[in-house]
């Protein structure tokens, strides 16, 4: 039995949308996914510092646990890198989604966040 109190963070799934504007330029933007918002537990695993374009960046790896939802698991395998999670100003790129012990109780989402 999972403790419902551990899911205290509200996250929004976002999908990458690609469309052509009036000037025939392709536009890519992140929009709210039909998967909606979920309550989750966020646990940081490790952080790495690196230099990107002359600025110091920090890449944080984390585990996000949510209650099992079949539609999220299917949508991830359909969209792959076109799906991410937003938590306020923080953006998490999904690396992998794992159905823990294949019991359909909880999904563990491995993510990277670049700050």
C-alpha cells in the first residue's frame, strides 16, 4: 500500500507542438498535454555542473513517482522526447518511465532538469 501523503507536488505534463505559422515558418512550442496534472513525489538523485555556452549550468537527475496511469505509460512510448513535466518554473525532461515491479500501482519517472 502506498502512502498518499508522499504525492505532494503538482506537476503538469507538456507536449511539444509543431505547426506552421502564417509566414510559413515552423514553430515549436510546449503546450499542456491532455494527460493533465498529477500529484507526484520528487526525489533528486544527483547533480552535475558543466559549462554550456560560457555559462555554468547544473544538470540534476531526479526520480518522480506518481500513481499508475496506463494512459501516461502509453503516451510516453508514443511521444518519447516530445513529452516533459513542468513544476512551476522547473522543467523536467523525461528519460524513462518504469512501471514499478509491473504491478500497475506506481510509475517511476527518471528525469533530468537543467537549471
